[in-house]
C-alpha cells in the first residue's frame, strides 16, 4: 500500500485588524500546532498574492494519512479549532497536495 | 531591502476527463514550466482535499520578487498561459506565501 506524503495547507483571513495584538496572539497560538506529533515542515506564512482575499497560511507535511488523521484528532488541534479558529478566522480554504 | 523567498502555488481543475490523455498531456506540458530560469522546488501536484473543487496544483519557489517577475514574463510561461492554461483550465486559485 502506497503511503504518499501529504502537504496540508490552509489559507485564511482573520477577523482582527491588520497588525493588531489579537492578530499577533492568534499567529503565536497557531505556531504551537507545529509541536503536534507527526507534523513536519511546519510554517505560519503570510499570503501575498493580490488575487485572493486570504492574508495568512499554515503549511505542514505528513508522512501519510495516518499522521494527518493523528494531527486532526489531537486534543491540541481540536482545542485550537474550537477556541481560536472558529471564533477568529473570517475566511479560509484548505488545499492538500500529494505527488501526482 | 529585504528580498523574502516566495512560494507560488496555483490550485486548479481541468476541463478534461479524469485520467484522460488530454489531462496527461496538459500535466506534462505544465512540468516544463519548472525549466524556466529562477524557478526552484518545482512540483506538479495532485490536490486531495475533499473541501475544494481543485484537482491539481503547481508549486514553485522564487528567491525574490525579481525572480517571480522573470518567470511571469518569460516567453515560455506566457505561451503556456495563452496556449494551454486559458483554454484547458476550468477553475483555479493562486496562493502565494512568504515568511510572516
């Protein structure tokens, strides 16, 4: 059974003002998602294309779907989604890539 | 002047049938974009998230905006956009990332 690496990305915009303390705090909290087991090549990024309305991104890699599932189900991820993502993110799009 | 690296990505769907000869031919042509000077870490990818309608992706990195501009303006890129991208791509979204 092939277990292709997966690059999980999510582009997003925040409800907070640009450069605000709330924005900095959210990004700092998001950075800690990179500590969840199985997460590789983690990065909090700035979205710079004028061709969409997103302003930030998260990018990470997983060795296989099991590692991705483990991240999704990890209590730290579940808590982040409930306590920070849902109330503070105004728009987002998940895009996941693997080898063709 | 800071010159941050840029990760340029575009998620897309094709007008062609899944697994068709036309699809394979488009992806092979897209692969040659990676030969344009200044393009680094080039990959043609499969989009695997069920949360969007895109099916493929291109991802590449540029050392700075000048390298990105050089790619955009390169005759091989311009020809690809006109001859292949516009007629064969049914939907797409460009997402570009740099360091926060």
